[in-house]
C-alpha cells in the first residue's frame, strides 16, 4: 500500500469524483469559525468600506476636472487634493484595522483545530496508526492548518470584499455612462467559464501536491529517526536519491500548479485590459463629439482601473480557496475516522461518578477470576473476510495471581494476543474477561489502569526519566518511582547527569537498548497494576542484569496476574505455567517441565535446535 492510499482505507466507497464541492468542504470549518464570527464580519464590513472609499476617489477626480480644473480654480484643486489624501489615509487605516481584527481570533481558530486533531489522534485505534504514514498526519496538523488560517484571514474576506467592490463599481460605471459600462461587462461570461474550468483542474493538482508534501514529510521523519540505521548501513546515498525523487515529483506538481495559475492570471489580466482599452477609445470619441465630459471619462477610467485588482485577484483567491478546500478535506479525513468505541457501561459509570470502578468483579479469586480468553479470534480490519485469522479460537485462563508465560515461534500471534488485553486491537470474535468482567464493558481509562503493558520495543519520550517511568502512574505515591526503578534494576539512573530529572532525548536514543528496556519495565510496574502484560521485556539485557531483574520481578509478579511473552528459558522460569501458541491457536498449556516432556515443538523452541520435529497440534487447554 502506498502512503497516499491510506486515507481511502478509512473512507470506503468514496472516489475523487464523489468528493464534496469546495464550498461544502469549507463550510465544515463553521463550528471553529462561529465563536469569532462577529470579528470576522466586522473585519469584512471594514474592508468593504475601505474599498468603497477607493471608488469615491474617481468621483472626486470627476468633480476636479469638470470644476476647478476647467474653471482654472487653484483653490478648488487644492481642496480636491486634500479630499483625495484624506480618502487614501482613511482607506489605509481601515485596512490596517481589518488585519488587527482578524489576527488574534484566527490564531485561536488554528490552535483549536490543531488541539482537536491531536486529541482525536490520541483516541483513534492502533489499527488506524498502523495504516497511516506519520508524515501524512504531521502535514495535516501543520501545513494544512496554516493554509486554512491564511484562507480565513485573506481569501475568505476578500472574495466577499472584492465581489462587493466589483458590484458597487459596476453600478457606478453604469450610472456614469451605460454604453461604456456594457463594454466592460462583455468579458464577464467568458471569465466565469474560464474560472470554472480552472477551479476543477486546480483542485486536483492542489490535492496531489498536498499529499506529496505528506509523503515527503514521512521520508524526512523516517530518515531523522532512523539516522543510525542509515549511517550504519551506508545508505545515505540511496536515501538521498529517494528524497530527490520525491522532491522532483513535488516540483513537477508545483510547476503544474504554477502553469495553471499563470494561465488563469494571464486570461484574467488580458481580457479586462482589452475591455478597458475599448472603453477608452469609445469614450475618447464621445468626448470629441461632445457627448461625454472629460471629467466623466476620467472618473470612468479611474473607476475601471480601481476595479483591476479586485478582478485580477480572482484567480489568486480561487487558487488559495481550492488549496484551502483540499486542506479542509484532508483535515476532516482524519477527524471523521471513528474513535475507539467506549464501553457500554461508560456513560452509566460516569453518571454514577465511579469512572468505571463499579464495573469490576467482586470475586476476583472465584471461578471467573484472573484473565480469561474465551473463543477469541482476531484478523486485522483491512484483511479479506476469507483470509486466515491471525488468532483463532483462543481459550486460555490465567488464574488470579498467576503468571503465565506465552511461548511460540515467530509470527505465531503472541504479540497480537497481548495487544488484545488493553484493547489496542479489538478481538474479532469471542471475549476477554478480567476477574469475570468483559473488557468491552469497562471504560478504556479504567481498563488501562487495571492492565499495564511493556513492549519488546521500548518507546521513551522527550521527557525526564521520572516523567517517562511515571507516565502510567501519575497518581502514585512518592515511593513509586524508586520502587519501580529498583524492580527494573535501573540503577544506571543514578549515574546520569541529573538523576531522574535527566532528559532522555527523542526516542530515548541517548540510552542503550537495555537501559531503555529497563525504564519501560519500570513504567509498567510503577502503578502496581492488577494485571501485567509483558512482551519479552528482558530481550535486550545481558545475562547478569537479566538475572537481577528477574529476581526483583518475581516479587512484583506475586501480587499481580501476569501474561509474559517469553523466548528464553530464563524468562519462562518466571511463570507458574506456560501456554504454547502455534499457528494462532493454543497448542498446549502446562508447567515448563510438563511441556518439555509432552510437547516436541515446545522442547524445540526452548532448545534452539535448527529443525523442529513435527507433531500434531493439540486441542486448546484451559
């Protein structure tokens, strides 16, 4: 799947030809614009008044030419000059007021949209983030929102202002001389046709360019985050060539936009100029014949020239509006994706003020206690309906207070199974219960308070060591941090420049792989979770550190119900029982020694031998 294919996955059945019109797209901004509508309307009115002052100037010129100039009255000329100066100053001040009126509220609109996008991204399912390139999401939160702010600040206002100016200007022209006014109106129909064709073609090119910006952002981000791999394998040249190819594609698209814009600009400038030239010739003939005063001709031509910018800017404003409509579509492509479905009991729990706490089972040590998988199946959302599921008919019971090791070959479904417990993915069939309570009936916030996770690939954030460890235990006591660091044997923190206040940098790359993994483990145990899900949490540790961590971890595991993905016998020995997963199904369950004796596949996995001995898959065991 290419990067630009991702949006279509979340909008099934929609083709480019079915996308809403530009106006309809831009109307979706109304909820954000509504709080500042008064200032925007005031700014538009101020701008219209300023433009109308510019149309008054030709009338002053007409009075001056037909009056003081014709009568050789210097005093009248000076009076007219002062009037023109006053009109010019007032026009400039009004346009300055318009800019002041829109600057602050539109910055607030952009900030609100960016905040909503970020909040929404945090609540979207993991499957969405698996499909969408990060650069595409980043470009929507930066470049696209900047385009929308610029649209609200300039094109939105001036499409209205220029339209009103052109209408009022043509009324003034027709009142001065209707025959010359008709000459200037002749290009209106051809210009409307050209603008319509331009709008259709430009919208497609604008969308293509903005998607390519997202692709380019993805490559840059991946190159920065993966700089160690690129340098380590000497791939800087191939990465540079890939980047150059993307920039070449974007350059070609941008040149296509420039050609379209140049074409519409040339037409919009040329046709009105020809009409003004024809009106000048016709007006000059009428003045020579005595049918028109010189002042009227001067005022007519001055008004026509004053309308040049409103007319010529149509192409530019249409281009910006099309780009903004495309940016709006791209923004709402993400915002329209459904967030993770909350539990059925969430509303009831919130109304009761319990935040889901009351939804828990009251007998955790009973028959339904612990963590139970009942007929669980899973296939990825974009997989074909007839495809083989990743997990199929998983039946597994981890008793209250028990630690279960999950063992299986690469690709057997171990990590996918662990991701179902905190609902990072949703089970396709069956159900998962915690102490007898279906996890789909628990509010997500409460579920993720009960279940703590540590992944094989540890992710740290640009924050301090303490902030990273306590991310999942914000309300924990003062002893939570040192206790969690002790469990993870993260004594290296004391040697850092500022101890637990040391910034670990982006992705934690200032630390070694083993150090990052120990901090991730500390984060998982910091909140004393009732259920613990660990995905091979000790894979990056040396044998001596691993032994110390395992000794400390045993104390933690006594007070929790845990599911631990294991690849090495040392990690398996942490568990009370072991579940062997094979081909997406539970093949056997028992103690380590029982499976060594009774399962050839398990013995092979633990031995590290090169070739397994085939054996039939056993029925699932609870």
